[in-house]
């Protein structure tokens, strides 16, 4: 399977390139970066001291040489890439977060023509945590206050993280609600006593934290915590490759990591 990587000179892009180069069944054929990037024209394996023959480019027409694009960039960039992928029939694994509702609708519309895995977190462990949260939320559906805590590196631009939102949505759905209807995104000043049935969010941005997430179920006399901590972006990369392999069998449709892990 021929793989294209977007954001090739970024931290996640480099991790993805290294992961693809370490496989026997996937081939790196395209490496994309933004216009004006100092990496343009360099070999995609330079940071590893390897020569791959794939030069980093900002020409999206290069996607014609790929079967699947893996994209962990930013919403506006991902949506531009997606338009080209639809025109060329290239499948997509999208790990980008921070999309507004219009962006999500654009991804849904594209999935009518190409196969897409769209997930806020590609880690197998995170998706196992989401399963556990669904079970916990159904069991702890009254008498427990829920708080979602997340921490990421100082350069992350969206908050709460896509994973934190997915965790909140999992709990809200288990309780029969939409997250937006019961979420407390911030607290400041005299907030009054906590209301029942709300989901609170707390965010830390600092240093080089890869990604920590904890959901607290706080009851009278006890507290249940479901936590996932990422020590390396390699977990996201390996999950992304698993998603790309899953798409090899799909012509079109919108899938998530729960679909990928169910096979």
C-alpha cells in the first residue's frame, strides 16, 4: 500500500515516516509539507540519516502516487488535502483535531466518495479507554460527578483536546445526552455549587507533554479514575498504520478506530 504523509517535517509527521519505513507491507511514496517550509526538496528520510528517494513537496498533485494519506496537521490544511484526495480517489486517515461543525460535515461528505478513518486519537490504548468509559458511565449514571482532565505540550493549539472531547462525548452518550448540553468548559469566579449531571473539563498546556487524559467519576466516599498517558507519539503512528491497512479493504465510508480495532 502506497502511503502519503502530511506535515512531513513536524513531530508527528516524522514519527509516521519512521513507522512506515519500518514496515514490510507499506511504502512511503509522498511526503507533504506546507508552502514555504524549509524542508521542501529534502529527502523525507534525512532526519533519520536515510535516503528514501521521496522528496518533501508542497504540490498536492503528488497525491496521485499514493493509495492513502495519513494527516495529522491542522483543520484548514487537512480539508484542503481532503479535496484533492476526493478528486484523485485517495483514501484518508485523519488524526487532525479542532474541526468545527462545518469541517466535520465536509469530512462526512467526502466519505461518500472515498474511504476515511477519522478519529481524535489513533492510539489503541486510548480507544480501549473509550470502551471502558462507556461501560463505567452506564454503571455510574447517577450519584457521580464527572470531570475530564487533559494535559498536552505547549504548542498544541486546540483545547480541550480531541481525545478529551471524545471521552466527554462517550460519557454523555451513555447518559443519553449531547455533550454540548451538559458540558462545563471553564469555571471562574463565584460559580455556585456544582449541578448534577454535568461534565467538567480541565486543560493543561506546557512543556513537551505528549498527552495525558483522566476521567474522574467522583461519588460519595469513593472516586473512580480511568487514565491514559502517552509517553511517545509512536502509539499514534502505529494505530494510524493499522487504520491505513483497514482502509485497503474499503472503497468508501466513514470509519473510526473502534471500527478498525473490531477486525
